[in-house]
């Protein structure tokens, strides 16, 4: 369900929609024919995309550490709730742990670069892809090791699983992040 709200400005509108995971609603803000005074502009007219690309690496880069800590807590909860005894279950738990550990190490390095005053760039797209992948892998493991819990009960696992499904969207679609990696880090060209 989508709702449109008028803002204090007649040339701006905000939309909001509910999510299937009961998370805070997402939304968009639209600016139609907005006039920005020259003393309030960032850059020059037409610089919007370049500025957005400069700011994009900072989006969520500092919160990854917290999200990974939350996901580790969920992995611990899964270990408490499952009686995984076979090698396939152990392998799935191990793969989920390694995915979380990988993004944790990457996030640690990014935070230290930021603290040292380094300029973040397109390499933070790697962080975003790793986080989204690890989050989805963890909750797919939950689904596999706790059969029926997501589908047949009103468990808190359900809303977290559904939220994780959107992980490759809310950090900037995985496809866009992979394109940034391919074009700006690996210099693989336009297509």
C-alpha cells in the first residue's frame, strides 16, 4: 500500500509504503520543478549525479558494524534453537558464519580507513554486496534449519527473514552495486 503526503513545500511530495516485514516504512521524496537558491546549491547545475556518486560510498558505511553485530546475535540465537547434528547443517552454519566474518572484516577495514581520513569511493560497493549476501545467507540457513518456523508460526524469525529478502535492494540494488564494482573498480567497461 502506498500513501502520498504533501510537504510544507507545494513542489515536493513524499510517498510511503508498508513493508511485508513490518519494518519501518520505506518511501521516496519527489521534487517537481523545485527552485534552489544559488547560495544553497551543492556544486554547479548538472553536477547532481557526480555529487551523488561522491556521497554514495558514505551511505550506510558506518552502520555496517552494527548490522553485522546484530546478525551475529541472530546466528547465536539460531545455534541455541536448532539441534543441527548432521554435516550438511554444520556446513550451512559454517558458511553463514564465514559470510558474516567476511563482511565484518571488510567493514572493519572500511571504518579504519574512514577514521584515518581516507576518502571512501566505489570500493564500498563491495561492503554492500557482502553485507546483503551474508544477511540473506543467514536467514536462508534459518529457514532450512528451523523447518516450518517461518511459514507456520508467528515467530520473530519471519519478519527478519522477510526483511533480509530486501537486503539486495535497500543498500542499493545488488545489480547496481555489482555494476559499480565492475566499472569503477575492475575497469570492465560499460557493458
